[in-house]
């Protein structure tokens, strides 16, 4: 399993804490520090929509003064996510079942508890 996010995100911290407590192995990818590329985002878009992937409640979205923000489509959304990776809802998890977004304890319990 690979968990994508940023290290100082509270939701990412909760997900990592849960995985650690339940001894679920994962690889963490900090897309602020380690970067993010277009093929990765496009892989995620095979499982989730760009609308689900963009966090319109976050600070980055509210501060964004990009005219493309008002007329988003998949291509412009990918471009924005590559330029501003903190626009992506976190964490993004890649595992054998595909891609999921966010942390929900009951969902993690159902999917990963041993």
C-alpha cells in the first residue's frame, strides 16, 4: 500500500497513526517533498473523479487566484493539482483494491484490520 499526502496534514497523520497501530505496512509519499507527476494523477483518475480529488474546502483552493478555477475540466484540474499539490484531498491511498481518498476509521477497519 502506498499512502500519499503531506506530512503536516492532520488527516494524513490520523491515517498513518491508525495504520501504525494496526501494524499495516505502507509506504508514505509526501507529494510536497517527494513531488507528484501527471502519470500518478492520471492513474488515480481511473478510480476516482477529478471532482473527488480536488479539495475545494481547503486553504489552497480559497487562496487560489487562477481563472481556470471557475471553469475546471479534467485537464485543467490535473494541471492545477500538479502546480498546487495541496489542492488534492488527503490522504490518497493506492492498494490492491484501487485508489481511495481520505481517512475514515470504519472504512480502514473493514479494509485493513487483521
